[in-house]
C-alpha cells in the first residue's frame, strides 16, 4: 500500500513535464499567428502593386516597417523576459499585433499602412524571443534542437498559410480584409498563449531570473558576451541567412511572375511550397543538430553552403526557366528558412546563465538590421536594373563572406582552447542536461 502511494506521488510529481508538448504547440501557434500577415506580404505583392500603385522598393519597405521597432524592442523584450513571466510578455505583445493590424485595415493609404506596420513590429518584438525562451525552459538539451525547430517552424508555417489564404482574401474582399484576417489570427495566438502557458514546475538553468548584480556588473557581462567567438558566429551567420530568408519571401512571386512568366496565382503557390519546405527544414535540421557530434553550428554552416548553391542557380539564365526557378526556391526554402532552428538552439545554449533572454534579444535584434534594410535594398536593385540577378548576387556575396569568416572562427574555436566564459557555459549546460531528466523526465 505504501509503495502504491509512493508510486502515485512520484507519478504526480513527474506528470507535469508532459505539458512541455502543449507548451511547444501553443508557442508554435502563437508564432505562426503573430507573423501571419507580415509573412504573407510577399504573396500579396501583385495585389498591392495594383491597389496602391507600389514599386518593388515600396513593397519591400512594408516588410521593413514591421521589422523596424524590433531593432530596439528585442533588446527590451529580452530584459523583460529575464524578469517576468513569458505568459504576459508574449501574450500582450501578440495582442498589440492584433490591434495594430485591425487599425491598419482602416488606413487611407500607403503611408498610414506603414505606420500601422511599425506598431505591429512593437508587439512582435516579444513573440520571437519569448516563445523561444518558453520552449527552451521546458526541454532538455537532448531534445531542445528538435523542439526549437518545431517552434521556429511557426514562422514559415504561418507565412505559407498566409501565402495560400491572403491572395484569395485580397481578390475577393480587397487588401484591407487581409489585415483584418491577420489581426484575428494574432488575437487567437495572444489568447491561447495567455490562457494556456505556464512555467515549468522546477526551473532548469535556461529558465532563470534576472541577475541581482549591480548595473555596472551586468553591463560588463554583456560586453564580454559581445567578444565571445560564438557571438561573432551568431551575428554574421544570422545576418546573412536572414537576408536570404526575407529576400526569398519578398521576391519569389515577383521573380516567377516577371522573369519566368508564371501566373500570379501559380507563383504564390510556389512560394507556399518554398515556405512549406522551410517548415520541414527547421524541424529536420534542428533534429539533426541534436544528434550530430559536430555541434549545432556545423548545421548552420551546411545551410550557408546550400544557400550559396541555390542562389548561384538563380543568377544564371537557367534560373529564369519556370521549373528550374521553382526547384531553386523550394531548395532555398528548406535551407534558407530551415537554418533558424539549430541557430536559435545554439544561441540559447551559448548564453551565459541568467542571460538567456538578453542573448536571444541581442541576436535577434542584430538580425533585424538585415530584415529592415535588405527587402527595400533588393527591391531598389530590381527597380533600377529591371533584373533580379543583382539582388540574388548580393545575397550570395553576403552569404559567402559570412561562411568564410564564421567557418574560420569555428575551426579555431574547435581546434583551440575555449574561452573561460564559453567553457563555463558549456559545463553548466552539460550538467543541466545530465540532471534535468534524471529528476524530471516522465517518458
């Protein structure tokens, strides 16, 4: 009898950890719902061109407007996440996205639409790092890459659904209805996350609270983080690959429609296929990073090589053939979107204890520089040259530079002696991984 009671008590203590799969599901849904409208802007390119008489550069600027506020907002969100519950930080942010899109549906023209998307960016600043930290908190390192890949698949998943749905909505009801659709999706994500998310029953290393150190000590710790080789790799690889991701998202439909003579509807479906490949890439590549002995960053290097190969096809005359271009975009979807899963897992595991939120905010805010600048620059190149080749060539050059520099940094790091801070972080993560499931695992 006593043994049965003890067994039931042990089961009840362990059972809460099964909730991690629900946390993963709601974090993925909230990510997809919050980025739904912005992810579908590329598929709306033809409709927005007609309705608002936009240039390609102006279309790219719409994406940039939604990503401008996170330049600073991600850093603020990171600090908030180190101090407060993800439930409120993420939920309120997704709610702001919903309200801004609802207001944007009333915009009288292009300028007012830009302003609405700026406010969307303010709310979205919390969703990316908050969802990533919530998943990292619930999953041990042995499953973290796979879980993070599923969670990060929410962005291309939402974009794929938006690319399939929003052009139909725009055709039937007008472009304003697409903003209302996006706002409703974001509102569902906010409600689900605030109503369902809860913190783990015990807090592993990644789920830590803000440091009690004085402000000066915190600033010194952040400056040391910036000098770490892992931070250099994170920033350079992130900037190059996020540039490819948003370039593909904005220009795929236009390239296929204008350079390959593919109909607008069929071109949007190819973008859906590319983003669907990105969903698969984020999950598969992240799961691979859990199992490879080369480390998570090796998978990021593989993605850079694959992206360079795909872009090389698009800059050749063969890249204008509909079948070849379509295959290249699906390839770029798998690797050019899929890199984010192992990359985010690498960021969370390289962050110093107590600074996971800040590290995510810092890495993602650096990416925002590329997200804000690259779409309008690529659009301007297309407008000035009447060709997509310079745009793809620029993305290829950025990726080659990042690959050369970070591959050399990775070689030196793996071949030499790690810095004290990096060594301490790895030891802490290793011990956390060893003890996490010993005390908490249920399956």
